[in-house]
């Protein structure tokens, strides 16, 4: 897929809009994944056979209190299959009514099961999941019990056909809620997080880990560094601080977003880049430029983040210059 076809921007726009959907008490939210692997050069996806319901479906489950959708997806996949996965590209949202007449909304991602993850699987047949089955997409269509699952498979098939199944993310993160300027007498760069901001910083560790973050790059402002400290501790990874994406440098016209983003795209490694509200539009624009993606309103939307919210920009692992595959935005509940 290339950005010149218009397919990547349109898909990115759809995923961003879907992920920004408002939560409502009238719906039950859940998340899951199309778990895939390559076996003898052939693509296989994972189906679960549920004994209680006598059906065949995709791994998924309800959001636990305090969870964000991405961490629900990886937790549920592990609980149902014993396999630990990292999320890739979003592959759609299914909606249907439950027996209670409430609507159930399920968000899905593509997720590769590595050889190590398969070997370390803890699955044993149980009351809920009777069996696991790796099948081709053709067989999956024949096995799956529900039409809504087939719609997710159709979207997944598009990724396969476009050759962009294996991806890596560059995540643009706005720092968590900081102490207001009126309550701080020191230098702006030294302004710390507010109490709510500290809670937000802890709350986004799970969903960021769900995307396999391995690199942490941040503005050297205290409020940005403190936003990623909990993630750094959870991953056991050091933080790279830089003035190149700080608000002070941005205000002084001395920022160098291009070199920071260019390095992240070239590396092909999952990374989070933490910066400030005024700087984020520039960061998203540089991601579009670095990947040859046509700039559209979805780029502006992805940069318009609340404190501690983040946009996941998915790029092709084999050819990141082919354009942005999808963008999704996540907003903490704290």
C-alpha cells in the first residue's frame, strides 16, 4: 500500500474516528485480536472453540474496570489462549446486541504470535475454552460461528492483500496533566505533574506496553519526563531526553523534530515520543513526511490530544516509507 493511492490515509482516518468513539453506559465494551503466525510459509490465524457456548470465535473479552481497550485485548488473548502478543494494526470494530439488549462493542487488532510466544503458551483446555485451532483464512470463514467475526476477517484480509500485516508503531504522546502555570513560580520546563497527571502516567503504562514499546524518547521538560518514568520502570528501559522536541525549543524556533522522527522511522522499533500540545502537530506532520503520506485532516486529529492521550502511528516493518498504515488515538479515563 502506498499513500498515493489514498488507501492508507482513509484507513487511518477510519481507525482514528473509531478509537475516539465516546464511551456510553448503554454499551458493553470488549477487545480482542486476530492472532496470526506463519507456519511453513503459510499464514494461519487462531480460532477458539468455546465449550460453554458450543461456538467458534476470535479471542476477546470485556474491559475490566480502569482498563483501556489495548490492554484489554492483550490480557484477554493471554487469558484465553495462553499466548502473549503485541498489538499491530487495528482491524475493525464489531457491534451486536446481547441477550440483555445492551449493545456490545468489540475492538480488534492484528497480533502476531511469535515462535517464543507459542513455546511459552500456558494454555490447557478448560471450562471456557475447549480447544485452540490454527487455520487458513479460508477455513476460518467456514469455521467461525458469527457474521460479525467474518467482517473482522475481511478487514484483516485487506492487510494481508496489501502486504502490510507486519508493522511497528511510533507513538506520539502528550505529557500528562501538569501543575498549572499560575500555581508554579519556577521555570516552565521545571513545572511538574499535578496529582491527576501522576495517576494518568501510571494508567497509560499498560496500553503502551500492549503495543510493544521498546524505545522511550521525550522532551527534557520535567512534566514530559515524569509522564514516561512509570513506563520506563515497567519496561526496564532508559529514557532518552532531548531538547529537540521541547516546548521551549519550539517557541524559540530551535526545535529539530525531523531528526528525532527520522531516526525513529529508520530504526523500525516500537517507540513512544512524549512532547507538548503545541509541538505534537509538528511531530505528526514529520511522521507523514518521513513516510511519504499525504497530509489530511486525520493527521491534525491525531495531534489534537488531551493530557496523557496518545496516537499510535502504524508503519510497515518492511517498507516504512510506503506510508502510514493506520492511526489510532487512545484517551485515558483518569
